[in-house]
C-alpha cells in the first residue's frame, strides 16, 4: 500500500510576490539586486512555473550582466525549461550574438539540447539566423545532429521556409558525411 503523498506547503502572498520580483530581476537585468540575493543564499538555479531558470529569463531577454551574475553564482547553462529549451537555444532564437558568445564562454555546450532534443544550431537555422549559424558552427556545432523526430538543422530550416540557412548548412557539412 502506497503512503499518501505529503501535501505541498501553501505559499503566502508575500512569498509569491518575492518570487515574482526575483524572476522580474532576471528578465529586466537587475544584476545588482540578483547578486545581493545570491549573497543571501538565493539558489542560482531557481525556476518558475514554466521551468524557466533565472539564466533562461536573462538570456532570452538579452540581459548580459544579469546572466553573468547568475553564471558566477552557479547558474547552470544546460538547465532546460519545461519545453526542453536551454538558455543557449533561447538566445539563438532571439538572435542575440552577444548572449550566445557569453554563454559559450561560460560553459554552455554548443550542441546541448535539453529534453527537447533541439540544439541552438537547429533553432537558429529554423529562423534563418545566418550570423548565428556561422557563430555556432565556428564553435563546433554539429550540423548533422538530429532532433527527437530525426530531423537535422537543415531539414528543420527547410520545413520552416528559411531562405538562407539550409544552403549555409549544406556547405558546412562535415567531411565524410552524406549530403
């Protein structure tokens, strides 16, 4: 006989308001406030109800200084949200070259895919972000990887109607792979 599950504690309005402020700090780039809270013991990998970490929110919203602070306090660049998207893929989707460069420099895996099986290269290719594709390829992204449905970045780009990235990726094929 299974024991009854322990009920989750109810959060009071003050606690919920505090959590809301913390996530807004990441979204809006309040790096000093975040640093202060991390100094008081706030976990750097705190996640909201959608599984978005503080780093995901900072990365997706182009808040480089907040992202640096989060990373410096142990934020995990591979922590994917509930949709399986990593902070690197989020920044690639937004086309934020500076953020992608920062995340890669701080240890994000160029081919990291989270549970969604979609790499940053796949995301960039789908949205025809040619400069981003070049950057990711220069950092060793594998254009031949396949997502959970078996598609490569070029195939995803074609299915989304991307004008330039399918050819760009075809030219980047690794030696010894099929076209």
